[in-house]
């Protein structure tokens, strides 16, 4: 099995009423935790690399680790660039063997956004790589860019047909109330995604795969663990899992999750080190962190995405 694009995954997911998990990866333990879960569940999976992750690990290591995961699991895995912001970055990832890239030009004017997305699409498609674009702006933090709630905007369904036709993108990320990071909704409010926007978008783009960013649910078990063992994360609240399950039954084919993995890893490491103050072997705390990432991803695959058994 080699790296695959998400084209066939999305076609099956759209028709089957489930979604593929797109999990952010930064190191070996995270890749192992995710792919061991996917293997046990026989689930297709997308591993995504942000520009920050690529800078952290350098451009070679993550690609090689993902290739190792394919060899170990025999699963169809798509390697995706998350939030590419320039043509050069997207091109570099295509040249490195990524099978999918996101061009995130949503901060530009509509015409510039279309032009850049189209330019990336032409290069990527010519090399057998698919392209995700984004319309609408999510609140929250991605890399070093912090978008405040006031500057975020829901996707306008009346724009999507023209945008998809003129850019030729292969999937579209939309803003329906999710946001990046661990602080998505105000404490005491009732989180509610805008299913009316999702339904109107998919009515205008029948059969077209939709992507949700910012879809961590912020498990309170790990927030409490972090708070109990020296951290401080008051008011960390995520997207309700039942709403993500509902979205994956509709046109949403890719659901992005990063913060939940970070919480699982950090909570586990904090607890372990607090309980074993004399321990200094990284394998002793990274091992349990990897195991908890695996259990979390299995939970997502079975209870949120519905893609178990679909590899
Ligand atoms: O949407 C952003 C992802 O969570 C990646 O985060 O840019 O800090 O690697 P990062
Ligand atoms: P979370 O911060 O909700 O995990 O979102 C991750 C994401 O959208 C990566 O692109
Ligand atoms: Zn994102």
C-alpha cells in the first residue's frame, strides 16, 4: 500500500454517511498512536502536517515516518498539508510526496483567493495531488495567526458554487461555528453548529466533499488531568461530539482534530511525571501518551466519524 489521495476516501464517505478523521502529526509517537488505532479499527485515515509541524520536524522526517506507518499498518493513508498559505509551500509539499494540500487563502480578497487557489490546484492536480480550499474564516489560533471571534465569519452559501467552479478545488472547508484551539465556546453557553449553512452549501454543491476544521471536542477528562497536575486551562470547551457525528452523516467527509491529541498527550505526561518525580526516561512517559492518543482516536473513529471498517 502506498500513500493515497483522499478522492476515493471522500467518495465512499459521502455515499456512506461517515467522515474521515484528519489528525495533525508532529512526531513519531503521535503518528504511531493514530495509525495503530486506525489499524485496529480498519479505518482510512488522513495524517496532516501544518507548516509549524514541518518546521519543527523538518521536511523529511514526517514524510518518512508516515511511510513507515503505511508499511506497518497496510492501511490507505493520505498525507495532507494543513493550512498551506503560499504557492511555494504547497508546491514544496507536492514535490515531497504529499498526496493532498490545503491552500488557505481565506484572508485575501475573493478574487485573489480564487487566483491563488487555482494556481495551487493546477500544479497539484498535474502531479496527481488533490487540493482543499477554505471559504469563510474560523476563529482561534493556527500557527502564529490568531483570528479573534469578531474577525471570524460564517461561510456564505451563495459564494460556494462560483468559488468551487472557478478554483477547481477538490474539497471545501467551511465555517459553521467551529474554531481552532481548546477555547471554542463561552462557558455557560450552549455550543451549536450552523447546520442550516451546511445544508444550504451541500444543496448548492451536490456530492461535493465538505471539510470541518476546528473540530476537537476538548475531552474534559484531559482538561481536568492538566488542571489537577499543575496546569491551568479554565473554560476549555469544544464541539459536541454528537453534532460532529451528525455532520459526518451529511456532506462533511473530513473532520480535523489536533487539540484533542495535544490535550491527551499533555495530560498524560503531566500526570505521569507528577506521580513519578524521579523518572527521566522519555519512553516511560511518551509510551502512555501514545497509548492514550490511540484510545482517543479509536473513540473518534467509532463514535464520532463512523469510519470503522471502511479501510
Ligand atoms: O489548525 C491548526 C492546527 O491545529 C495546527 O496547529 O499550526 O500549531 O501546528 P500548528
Ligand atoms: P482543533 O484545534 O479543533 O483540533 O482543529 C484542528 C484543525 O482544524 C487543524 O487544521
Ligand atoms: Zn484547521
